C-alpha cells in the first residue's frame, strides 16, 4: 500500500472509531481506568446494530431453513473437549520478539523479504534511530548508516541469512560471497575495510512495524484463556507443593518422588530430562493445576460437535442437517488490531453442516453461494467481498478444502468468514476421546464397504464460521459516507451519513416534533408508541433544530425521520424523510407504521 493510501485508510478508520465513540456505538473497555486494548464495549447504538446483524444471520441460517437447528452452549466446557479438538496442544501462534525494538509479533504474519531486498529498519524518530544504532553496534558489532529515522546497510541473502554491507563495498559482491559461505555469523573483509561485511542468521521475516531482522527464537503461545473450576484455589496447592519441592536438596529427585508415574511421561518427563530447573518447576505447576483448569472457548464450533448426538436424537433431524450457534469466543491474541477487527473477546456466528461422506464438495459449493449472497444483501458495495481459496499448505491438516470470504478493508483484503470442509475430523476426535459413539445410522442406504443396510458413518462437515463483531466493523466501513449536497438555498452542505441497511440500523425511525409546543411532542409520543407496539424501534427526538436532528440521525444510520409539524395538527399528515436521498414525502400519520414496515421487509 502506498503511503498516501495508507494515510487515507488510517484517516477513514480514525473517523469511524471517533464516530463510534461520539455516538455510542463502541467504547474502549474500562476506559476510565486507562482502557483495555484488547476488549470493547458496545454502547446503546452498537448493541442494537450487533444484535440486528446477529438476528439477521439467525433468521437466515436457522429460521429460514428446515434443516438447521440452533444451540446455545456454555462458554466453559469440559477441558477434554479442547484436548480432543487439538486446541489445547495446537491452538498456538509462533511468537517472536525483536531484540532491538522489543516489538512482539506473530511469525506467521510477518513480512518476508526476497533475496537481494534491502532490510531498512524504520524507527519512530531520529532519537530512537540513534539509540537503536548504538544497541545494534554494541550487541552485533556493526555500524548501520543512519539516514533520518532509517537505519540502512542490511540485505536479505536468502531465507536463512542476512548480511550487513557497508557503503564502501558493492552489495552485489557481498550477496554473491554470502551465497558461497556456509558458516553463518562470520565476516568478510575485502581489502581490510574499517567496517567489514557481516553475515547473520535470518528467520526469513522481519518485524512488521520497524522491519528489524534481529529476532529471538520462535516460541509457541497458547491462545486459550485459562480459568480454574472448583471450590479449592489451585494457587494454594501450587504454593504448598512448591514450598516443599524447592526446599528439597535436589529438585529433580523431589519432583520424581512427588509425581511418581506422572513424572515418567509427558511434559514433566521432558522437563526432568532437560535438567533445567525453571522448566521442571513450570511443568510441576502445570501438573498440580491441570485437574482444576478449564478454558474459555476459543470458538463456538466445538459445542456443536460435542452435542451432535443429543441434537440428532432429540430434534428428529436427518443427515444432511446443520447446527448453528452464535455467541462469545475468547482468544488471547498477541496482536489486537484495527479496532474491533481482532480483539481478545469477540462474537462468532458459526454453523456445522453434517453431510454424507462424498457429498462435501456439493455442499461446499452450496454454502459458499449462500453465504456470499448473505454478505452482499446488506452491503452498499458488494464488489468489496471476494472468496479466497486456501492453499494446501495453509489449510488445517483435517480440512480437505477451505475458502475465506474476504472484505476489502481500508488496509487491504482480509478475512471475514471461513468456510471449511472439515471432513469427519472433529466427530472422530470426540468419539475417540469420549469413548461415545457419534455415528449416524442411515437405514435406507447400504454401507459402501459391505453392500449391506444400514450404513453407519461419521458425517462430514461444512463449516461457515463468521465473526459477528468483525461483521459489524465491515458494515460500518461499508456504510460510512461523507457527502456534499446543494441545499434548497443553493449552499453546499456537507454531511456524514451511515448508509446502514435498514434491517441493521440501530434505530429504524426518528420521530421529530418540529417545535416543542402546540401539542407536537405529544403527537410524536403517540406515534412512537404505535411503532413500539409494532416491534419497530422508534425514538422521539426533540432537542436542537430540525436540521441538526436530521444530521444526527444521518450520522447514526437512522433510515427514516418522521416530522410532526403544524400541518400534522390540522390534517393528520406527517413528512417521511429518507436518509439516503434526503427526499421527503407526506403521508397520513395513520399509515406511518405500515409504510415503514413495508420498507423494512
Ligand atoms: N470454528 C472455526 C473458526 O473459529 P476462525 O477463522 O478462527 O475459524 C472464524 O474464526 C471467524 O471469527 C473469522 O473469520 C473472524 O471473522 C472471527 N474471528 C476470529 N478471531 C477473531 C478475533 N480475535 N477478533 C474478532 N473476530 C475474530
């Protein structure tokens, strides 16, 4: 992205974040205490928008279909669910620290330069550049060239080496020589230069913010939030055991005696074999606390696999059918970014569609079409949605196909929903770990292996998994418009308008008495009551001039404003103003509810 496009993108996001706070859509969590960067609170308008969006999804996915049923499962599930699903072991991101800037980031998301590329380190300002150049000189023995806030002189050789090449030596020569040296970490000093060429081990990527290639080893980081269940505080247990273990003359012997058979296998055995005291203590703490440990769910999906048999037996559904769930998920994300795009606490809308093995391709095609149509239905600009098929090396090991629904965010294309063909992996894992049979019996079909009825099999699964809070951001971006119009008096008027789809809009109708007298406020209340009775969210608004009230409701996305004026008091008619066109029509007040209802449907 060019720097002009970047500035424009930042500017748009800033405007949206500011509107969200000013108008009560989204607030930083715990703001009066300095705020939590990783969590957000949805204010009076935000909660309506989020609920409307999630209700539309539910209406389409569950109420709109005979073969999909709903579930509302607990957030804390049996810890074995996460062992079976692979989340406890594998739900981890490779995490890296920059040794110079201390930036911490995900290795799999970091920029990967090509051989021959320069690796400039771009610091926050010139002062920081000076400090970092000194750190690099002291720690790595090289003097980078400072140009303003940029440190130059580093080049990518290949995915395992980078080179420091001073200005006095041609870069091509240094790169060519670097191809030939097998040993990493050495230097080359043609003609006895003051600053010789140096070779460094490279991780294949650089820090995303500053571009530094001086990085730590990768560490795995579990994204699940842990909590403890039970009446006994596991910290007391830890303290009691650690007091005894650390007082023992030999830690390894004490741990081996204390944990018996458990010390001979798993993480504890590995730690004991390493002889590293810190690792042994860490593994011992895990062992002590593990019986009480529970996790906040990192996705809503697993409950739908775990309850597959109960729902099958109680709902009368037959394969193919789906189970849908929406609600909170929690991930201890290393990088929280772009406002509510990625946060630690967020909401998902997921559906597991169970189908006969061998039919997954056709169901994938069906759900892809359905989901894309759903996203576009509520958008002003449908061209900003696209599919991206996962490459084989990107796909989870159990998936046989996967597509992302992507949106053109101000910072570029990014994921909004994943549609995965998950094979029978999850059901087979839960069958294995729980010891319960989760097979489906089709009495009408012959088992392809034996040629005899019935056919008992583990269904395959297509999973459309969308983020609800991320979807809210997408529709806010899609809806945000700044416009200039010529008024009746010929002046140019600027307005900000959220062109939210009326079904998503937090408030459907604003009822505005022209003045706060002559019975108009009472008439407005009367009409608002009629809307409430019809289940349509209407709000009376009598503060400020009529123009300011229109502007406010344009900015919060209210699709229609109804004005009660002098004529209303005489002939019972009102004006109905359309947010997007600003056109007004005069209708009978008696017809107002029916008229809005029709426009909403
Ligand atoms: N069960 C599959 C699953 O959870 P995912 O791609 O990890 O798949 C699905 O998540 C969707 O949930 C994503 O496409 C995204 O919209 C949303 N999502 C995931 N992590 C998120 C986060 N930290 N903050 C906000 N939304 C997130």
